[in-house]
């Protein structure tokens, strides 16, 4: 039984428990008493995945929360990515879901749809006044807020200024350039004889969602369906083909190899490509591998685009269990992690950019130089950031692998761009149907 199957089985059992519990609780209210609000000492559990650095930073934030909230004790549960999800599914099936949990958009619709998560929109303990509104909307499933971004990133083009200078090519104006401009610039860089191709290819996100957003579409809809038509990715796959056949991007074999390489081995990270696409939180890793700074650029957009394609994607989220015995205290912890300067100083940008715009500015001189540039980009381009697309529908969490199969088929001549677009649409449709 694979992890997706185990997750579905475990959450189905959790749904039965949640339904039974709701029969004993007031309508719309989670089970549990007033806890610390009535003077009672309470303990809540907070689970997350991540590195040792994340564990250290998060524990510092927990310590600050406990100091500010006498009577509330937070028990920490943490581990690696794979083990986290297996354990969370098992805990949920057993009626033992942590009060506060770190959530991924890959599983958000699944957990929310099965009644595991507490709606956060009406939780008075969580102050949303300084939270980025576009980022807040990213935690909604079918119009209900179930998660708030613990950290955010955004799609960007990374450009190597040293290679542009060596090629005698000016850095493009990223507020006006189109996809045709991108292709033309990449071709010029490849022909300049500087020992690098113009760009890494497009191998999936962060471009796919942005491409569809520019057309007024999305991979998935808010109510859990495929959000685009079978021909809407034809231009996307045509660009993939044009970049490769023109020599602007590496050969097909190199592109497909990159799909399984870590970011520090991509062409943009090794100086073999002058440009590349990445989620913003990878800037530090890629620059570290390259050994020199890169320039952050907005994604190209055609003149008739309905959006820029820039948005804040939740690198991860905070959610509260619907079965928490202490929902008010759990919500207080989420509020503290998002809004309190002490938590901001402890967490910095390790999970991504803070959702609270004031905290984001407040830590700007405390984070690394690349992270300072990431924060400055959101300020300098505030007008470009739109609403995030709906989170992956139940069954659609592996969409990037589906897109990459389409890319491989186009590059190796197994499908033309229109066929690849139709195939991706059909495969995603089938995945959602099987999960439903």
C-alpha cells in the first residue's frame, strides 16, 4: 500500500471519528473546553517536519510563546518529510491529531475535505490585519480558510549577471518582457560563446501554474476539479520545444536529467545556463552552488496576459485540528507564530517569507543577504503579486510529475505540444476521478 492509499484510508477513518465527535459538540464548534481562558493549565501539541535548524528555530519560538502565555505548554513533535506524513495519517486515524500541525498544499485539500482541519477564518485569536491577503487566500479550500502560510515563496527567473555581461547583452526589463522576448534573449546568450546555454528549460512548476494564471486559468479549481481546458497548455509545451530545438536550452537528455537533480546541480547553479526558473526560496542554495550572486526577475508575460503569474505560494502552512480539545490555545499559538515579533526573530525566513508583511520588513536586516533580496523583491513588485491558484485537488498532488512526463514526450518526439497538453489534462482528470 503506497503512502497516498494509506493517507486516504487513515483519513477516511478520521472522518468517522470527526463526525461522531461533532454530534456531541455545538454546531460549528470544535470539541473541548475553555482551557487556559478559564485559568486551567493546558498542553497542546505542535507537529512539523524539517531540518535541525528548523527544529532549533521553532523551539525558540515555542519558548517565547510559553513565556508570553503562562498556563499553556507546547509539546513539540518533529521529524523528516516522509515520516511526518505517515505518522500524521496514523495519528489522525487514531483520533490523536496534533493540535497544531505544519501542512503542505499537496495534502491540504485531502485533510480539509475529510473534516480534519478547523476553519480558521472565524478564529478571533488569529489577527489577520497585517497578513498578506493574497497569501491568506492561498490557504483556502473551496472558499474556506483551513491553513495560514508558515512561509511563502514565489516563482521567479534567476539570471546570471556575469554571463550577461560577458555576452554583451543587457539584463532585460522584467516588467515588460514577453515569452517571445525570453526565447530571443536565451538564443542570443547561447550564441554568444560564453560557455553556457541561454536558459535551463521549463520542466514544470514554478512555471506551469503561472502560465495558466496568465490565461486566467489554473491547474485546479477551488472546488477540486481540473481548472483548464485540454488545449490550454499547448503554448507552454510549444515553448519547451522551441527552447530546446533552437539551442536556447540544453539538449533533451540534459533537460530530463535535470528533473531528478537537486537544485544545486541545475544549469543555473553550475554556470552552464545563463537563466533558469525556480521557486524563490531556492535562491540561497543555487547561489551557494554557483559562488556568485544572481538577479531575480519577474516571469515573462505576453501583452494580453490576464495576470503577471507572480503569487505567494505557501512553502508550508499552519493548521489546527478540528478535534483539538483546546482550539483557542492552538489558534493563539498560530497567531503568535505569524504575528509576534519574538517569533519573527526566532523563525526568520527559514520556512520562507513571513506572511505578516510587517514581520517580513522587520527581519530584513537580520536574515542573509540573499534573503534580504527576496524580501525586497516582494516590496518592489508588490503591484505584480496576485492571488495564488487553488491548492492541488484531492488526487492531484503529483501534478508536477504529470507535467514532466508531458515535457519528456515533447522533447523526445513522442507527442506534439497539442497532444501533450491534452494528455496532461486527461491524466489529471483521471487522477481526480480515481481519488474521488
